[in-house]
């Protein structure tokens, strides 16, 4: 293996098809970070982070600054020593999850490209297509139903519906979607917007309307682990944790407190190697796994898809971030199938 000769960082600004509203706020563009790592062999690895301040605690400006500072820790180092290097940058810049996801991805991408293996191979698997759901933001019932209809026409069989601003409005939105997508699997994501009482009310309304919900994701604030546990005890619908889990230690906590049925991991929260650790924890605890994303281009999405293919561990796949963008870094097809390739994550951005 060869030496890292250059780490470069730049802004990656991508417009969106339309504003994307969740209970934590509205995104009007993806203000992302692109990291490029080059080795002495001429191999180039690419990584991306998508900072969203209410979730990751970063802005694009802070993420760019931190990613740039990692150059002094990485240049001159052996690319094959990637685990030690990842631990080093994460110890130096704790909490800067989007910036370090971009750096970690670029490191592993360069390593795999040098060895001419897919990223999936690091996790014991092979390259194969991955199927994602489509996320429907907070819209009026009519707009949400129209979006769901288009998704079904384009082959999506799994829909994730954003909720959390007003539980009665949420119920009407989901009822409208169910009317046009009766055969689709429906998941809901409150992004911390409900109380336990509202979660119980929502679940009871779904039962009374005979609408089957596959899971309820992060209904209560991320620090309210006891609230997650109470919600899980109070409803029959599986409860998933998302924003409550960034680290393997967070995953251990929800396991010990019997707080959830499903753990939703995001590489943009935790990084690739830490997510592999969280996967092991969830499997040992006999919990289901979901993988999600931020507003990432094909770089971040394909990286996550390689982890899905490599581990074979995920019950739910929510990797549609690049489908919400008006433009991507590579040519893409609109639909539920993600065709990944290697070496590395297989994406060379055309930007």
C-alpha cells in the first residue's frame, strides 16, 4: 500500500427538486462537503458529508474547516493503516460527524481502489443491487398523496412519511397516502416531534383506520430514552431510534434500557466503521436494523449501499437522499434500485 500525498476539501452545493420539510426544519439545498484523498500511486478516493445543523450540529462552513484540518493528520501516512487514521481524526475532532464521514469515506475509498476491491468486500459481502424506499416530506394530504402516486408509478414499494409537526395533520396525510398506496409498506418518522401521548394516539388512530405502519421512527426527543421505552411498551407498532444513536455506546444504552425494536443507523451520524460496530450490537440484541441517509449525492448514498450489500444486515433501507436532489454528481435513474459497483464505492463525481 502507498502513502497519502494530498487531502483536499471543497464545498459541494446541490440544488433540490423542491423544499424538503421535516419537523426539525426545511432544507432548500444540500450544502455538502467533498473530500478527495490521493496516494503516491495516483489513486484517488472520494468522500462526502452532508451537515444538517439540527441533526449533526455542524454547518457547511464548520465541516469544511474541520475536514481541511485533517490534512495535517493524514498526509504522509500509510493508506493501509486506515483504522488507526480514522480513530485519530475522530479523537482529534469529536462530534464533527459529517466532516469526518467525508474523510473516512475518502480514506476507505482510496484504500479499496488501490486494492481493486469494492467497499462491500470490507464487510464480507459482494456487490449487488440495493432497494430503497422513498421519503415523503411534510406536505398537505393532497400533495403527499400525489407524491406517493408518482412513487408507486416509478416502482417504489416502500414509503417513509415525515411527521411530527401536528399529529392530527400527520394522521390525515398518512390516510391520504394509504388511499393511493394500499400495497406499499409505510413507515413514519416524527424526527423527535411527538410526545409519548401523541405517539400512542397516532398508533391507535392507525389501528382504527386499519392502516398498517411498519415502524415509528424517533417519535420523542433524542435524549428521552425513557420516553422511547415507554412508547415501545405502549404501542404494538415497532419503535425505531435514529437521532438518539450516534455511537456504539448510544446503541448499547438503548439495548440495555429495552427502548426500541429497531436501530436506524446513518453513516453521516456515526461513520462507516462505527456503524459496523452498531450493526454487531443490534444483531447480538436481536434488534432489527434500518439504514438512513442525509441529503447526500451518489457518493454518500453508494457508500451506504455498499455497507448494506456487504453486511446483509438491514431490514429497512432508506437511501433516497440523492433522489431528492435536482442534480447529482453522476448520471442516475429515478427509482428504488441502487446499482452499485467497485472498486471502492464506485463513484467518480462529475463536478
